[in-house]
């Protein structure tokens, strides 16, 4: 317990650093695709490549944690993200750019799953929300850093990635010096306990047969597709189809991610005072209304309002759904369920923005925004199903 405060501080830094690269593509993509001469929709390939890397590492994170320990997992994973970002900086071709995205995905997946698994066991629900708020701080800072570099250094998109790579390298050094603080009985590399309170552990196959778990897998798939897709495509939509300036579009993408961070900080106080399910229901309605406003492109202000509303209302959805997992599916199933949900989230972040990009490339950017409204409506309906099945 003596080191819990130190670990909390480092965990917050870890979540901030994890969020930094996520929104960078949405700002840099118009310049990246111009230099490499690829279509607009190929941003989805970059996201998909990162998702493949994420799936690879997050699927194996349980084994890696028991084999090497949380501390070394975080060190190596941060280095992978840093190396991948430097790979963007030095990329001579689009193929190398995509391969670098896979490396980043591998590192991000291990950091994300490892930190979430550790936090779910050792930190409170309030801190779980605030840790995800810290991710939003990083996701907000990312566009600000990249936009500042673009404006100040003659639209040098490579330099922005180099700045982020340096930050992640520093984070890896922090994890090196703190690695011994992360080890607990359960997550030590010397132990790989397969029982909880003397009861045989649930297998992955058994967990997959749980009906609520399967519904929640789809929920996380849809949610991450909306959150990431809006953040990645909003800049392109505003600058290329709505004649909004580069600086304004970059600022409002940062507002979107900032609203996620601010909302998670606020909801961290509210989750212990109000019904979590009622808050989630209201927030899902807010996400749908925000998507509707962003789709209505009559004035720039409807775009701005829609982004801000979606960001704020989406804020508590991911951490609250994670924290409610044990209550919905049972403690014995929760470890596997959280792993499935994390994998489903990255798969959604990988495929739905790509699908929306294909729609936008063939039918116009207006229909791209309509796709996010459709996903948001499906998300609300699925949440109602989960509430009924978990009752």
C-alpha cells in the first residue's frame, strides 16, 4: 500500500501517453496521403494495421503478464510504441508507414490491456474513470502537439510524430525505474495462479458462451468504432467538405478529445452518487444527438456542437461499462470478459472507421457522417438489450 500512490501517478502518466498517438492520424492524414499519393479512404488501412498489432498483443497479454510481469510488459510495450512512431518519421513509403502502425498497435495493446487489468483489480471505480480521463488528456494533447508542429514548421507532419515518439520513449524510461513496484502475487512472473478463492478458473470458451458477455463484446465493438472513427475523420470532413480552416478544424478535434477527458473527470465524481446505468442511458442518447448535429452540416457551429456533445457524452461509457462487467456477468467471468471487450473495442476501432472511410470514398463525406449516427443508434439499442439480459 505504501507504493499505491506512486503507482497511481505512474498509471495516470501511462494512460496519458497511451492517448497521445491516437488522434495524431486524424490531423496528419491529409498531408500523409498527399505525400504518399494514396486515396483518402486508406486511412482505414493504417487504423486497421494498428488494430491487428493491438489484437495480437492484447490477446496474449494474460500470458505475457504472468510470464514477464507487469513492469517489464509496460517497459517493452512503451518502447514498441516509441519505435513505431519513429518509424512514421523515417517512413520512405506508405508500406513502411503501415508496418510502423502495426508496431505501434502491438505496444499500445499490451499497455492498454495491462494497465486496465491491473487497475480493475487494484484501483477503485472512481480511479478507473479518472484513468480513462487521463487517456483523454493524452488524446487531447496529441492533436494540439501535431497541429502546432504543422502550423509552426511548414506543415511538417513527420516532425509531429517524432515529438510523440520522444515522449513515449521517456515514458518507457519511467516504467524501467518503476517496474519492481507493479508486481503483485497475481501478476508476478513467478506465479500464474489459475484459481480464484479455490474455485477452478473459467475457460475462455466457457466465458464466450455467456450471453451477456457476447452482447457486451458487440457493444464495445460499436462504441470504439464511434469514438475513434469520429476523432479520426472529423478533421477531414470539416476541412475537405465543409470549408472549415485547418486551424479551426484541428482545434475542434482537440475539443472533441478534450471533452472526453473533461467528461471522465466529471463523471468520476458522479458515478458513486447516481445510478450508473441511468447515466449510461442518458450519455448514449447524448452521443446519438451529437452525431445527428455533426451530420447536419448547415453551419460550422452544428459540427462544433456535435463534436463537443459526442465527446462529453461518450466520456464515461467505456470505463463505466468496464467497471460494471463483474456485476453483469459475475466475478468468475469478468477477467475473460474484460479481455474480450478490450479486443472487441480495438476490432471496432479498426473496422468501423475503415468501413466509414469506404462509404465516404464512394458516396461522399456526408454519408460518412451518417454512418456514425447509425452506429450510435445501434449502440443505444444494444445497451437496452444488455440491461434486460443482465437483470
